C-alpha cells in the first residue's frame, strides 16, 4: 500500500465520522418520517389558533338570531361573513372587539351593488346610489337577519 | 473470420441485454423512494383522505370575503401583495382585449367601470393554492421545508425554511409570497389548523353563495365528489401537469 494512502485513509475515516456525528445532531428527529421534510411541522401547523369560530358555535348561544336568519334570504350565510372573525368572542363573551355591526351602503354593496360580472340568478343587485336615496343606510329598511321584513 | 466476428457481436448483444435488464431491475428497486425522486403524486391507498377544492365561478359574486377572511384567519400581512387567497375580475371587451384586475386582492370589493355595451363578458375568478399532487414548488426546495402532506396539502415548515424564494419562483399560479416578518415562504394551508379540528377553511366558511367547496377526493359520497360529477370542471394550466387539485366550474379559456 502506498504511504500516502496510509495517512489519507484514517484522515478520511475521521472526516466521515465527524460528518455522521454532525449530521445526527443537525437533522431534526422527525425528518424523513413521511418524506423529505420534518413530520412534526404538520402538527405544528395543525396546532395554530383559529380566528373564525364557525356558524355552529355562534348559533349555540344566539339562537333567536339564528332562527330569524334561517327564515329569510340570508339563510345560507355564515354569521362571520358580515360580523367578522369571532373565535375570541366565542371563548369569552366579554371580548367584542371584532364584532362588526354595520349596514352601510358600501358594506352591503360588496355583494349587492350592480356588477355585470355578478349573475342576477345568484344574487339580487341594486344601484347602491339610486336605491331609495332618501334613506342613509340599508339597515334603515332592511333587517340583515330577515331581509324582506321591511321596516316602514 | 466471419464466424468469429459473429460470435463477438453476439457476445456484445448478450452483454448489452444483460446490462439493460440489470439497470431496469436496479431502477425498480428505487420504487419506494419515488416520493423523493419524483413528485409524490396520488397516494396508493385510496381509503385515505386526499383533499381537493372546488370553485364554482358561476356562483362567485366577487364580494372578496374569502380573501378578507383568509387574511384575518391566517394573520397574513395587511399590505397589498401578500395574499394566500385573492379574487380577480376578468373583463373581456367586444374588441377582444382582456383586462384582469384585483384591487387589494378583492378585499375592498369590485366595481365594473366598462359600460355594458362594450362588454363581451366579465366574471370573477377566486385564486388560491392549487395543492398540486405534483407540486413544482415542493420539488425545488433545497432544504425540504415545503412538502405535500400525506393528505395532499402543500405546506411550508416555517422553522426549516431558509427564505431562498425558489418555491415562489417555481409556483406557476403565483400562490406563494415571502413573509415580510419571518422572511420565510408562506402560502395557503387549506386552513389545515381548521380542517383538522373539523371546521371548514375560512374562505369556505364565509363564502355567501357557496361557490367554494372543499373535501376528500377519495370520498365517493362526499360533497366535492358530487360537485365534480355534476359540473364540467377544469384546472388551471393543465398543460403544466402539476396535478392541480383545485377544480373550477365554468372556467373560461381566458383565465391564466
């Protein structure tokens, strides 16, 4: 065996062993369990907190509103479409920071303003400027929970 | 002389055949590593969950609630240009010109300024991660920070991501962005933290017209299966063979 190899082989062996030790400590535990990634990250993502509580949670307490909602055109809507994300409010009733209560022309117009891209068979539309200009807001006449129960 | 040459060529032929057979055999031994070598594709086990999404363009009214809810649910930066989910309005005029707008991702709503007599057609297209079965984005990740989960959801491990942004370049649908605070890639998780708790993804929850459906593609009784059965659905950029699992009903050829 050439003398160079006699010195190089142990040196290479040391490098390889060091590499394997470093690799052992650098690669996270769950890496490669399902594929070329850290399997634990799936659980970490799944554990993130939610912000939208979901309609089932809302109507648990707000049953009168839910009943009214189910009786009219907005029956298919989830509460948080208009009221905003309220998982915090569901956990603690006193937290009402995200509860939105507005029935302005702009707000309702997000869905109901005229737009040729909206199909009339999918959604009723009005000209938000021309429709009953004597009233300020949509909720002056319409109850968002029961749209066709008109006030005055 | 003649026979000798014949023998030599026969030996060559046998050698090459054996080498070929050996290579094929050796390659077949790699089959368990397909997930690493190639994109994962569909799981072999058809009984397991394999998530997909359906969007009905004919029902979309462009209210932008999905895009707004996505930002609130997932704490996506409020500035424009950071979106996991957004809505585009396509406007095709009679002269053939195509205009696509998405003001603040549709979060503030849309207006159509083109007068009706000039319009050929106009419609909304909600966009989000296609959760491809053969994701181009996961294939380019140099560290294994982005992956397709066993349920078929493309996720990002933000602890492991080095922020090189290759995946952002690789996504043909533009569904990823670099988070300005964490400096890691971020994208739609199909609200993985919600669907694992039995809740709907935020965008599906708030869609007022039910234009969005999500579910298990392997569930033959499921809502998504019914949607695919009853509508003629298409995926975006099918020519790229990304194995997209986001199915659009009423997708117009102009949509890119």
